[in-house]
C-alpha cells in the first residue's frame, strides 16, 4: 500500500478552500457547521473537504460571490 489508489479522492484543507473562495478559513469552517459544505474529519480531528464538491460549488457561486447570500 505504498501508493494512492486511482479511486482515492482529492481532499482540500480549509485554507485551500478559503483561498479558492477568497474568504477566511474560519468562514469555510462555519459553512461546514451550517451544512453548506460537507467535510471529512481526519484521525486528528482536522477538517478536509472533497475537491470535486468544492469545485462544483465554485462553478455555481463563483470565486467572488459570498456563499452566505
């Protein structure tokens, strides 16, 4: 099990998602708590976001439109 499997999904950190949407990482965490964006918790308790879900949301919202509105 040295390499990644082809089915492995790409996960993004809150900072990476925040950079895409041009918001603060805490805003991304609030979106996850509000159910606007689903997250996966690592064994250490950190949030990770599915890149395909983030990309789909970006296409709908655009990088400069706030998600809350």
